[in-house]
């Protein structure tokens, strides 16, 4: 109510805090690849796995494009002489 009175939130709207599971999963995903988490810990509850996987992927369109269009440094097979992939 105090936040609404200050004009920070629309009237009737409340903001719920982020769950401890989401905070922890996001921090794990920021530091380690999911494969390393799986290798390190024998048993990870499924809800925890799902949240870590969720936070492991980029959020913005720019980041998605950056990660999905990487250049391996290999020659483009279409541009190779003859246009055939080897």
C-alpha cells in the first residue's frame, strides 16, 4: 500500500518477491554450465534442474542471435570450390 501511495506500483497491483529457488538457480546458471552441475552432483531434484536450465539460456533477442550465429572459423562449405560440402 505504501508503494502504491508513492506511485511506484499501480493501485491494486502488488509485486511478489522472486523465489529462493529462482535466485539460486539463476546464480548457478550464471557461473556453471548445466553439464558441469550434472556431473558434480549425484542427485538434483527435477524442479531445481528445470529452473537451472531455464536460467541457462539467454533472455534477450540480441544475446540469442549472438549465441546462435557463431563463426567456427571453418570455411563455409557453400563457398568452397564446387559448392559441395566435404
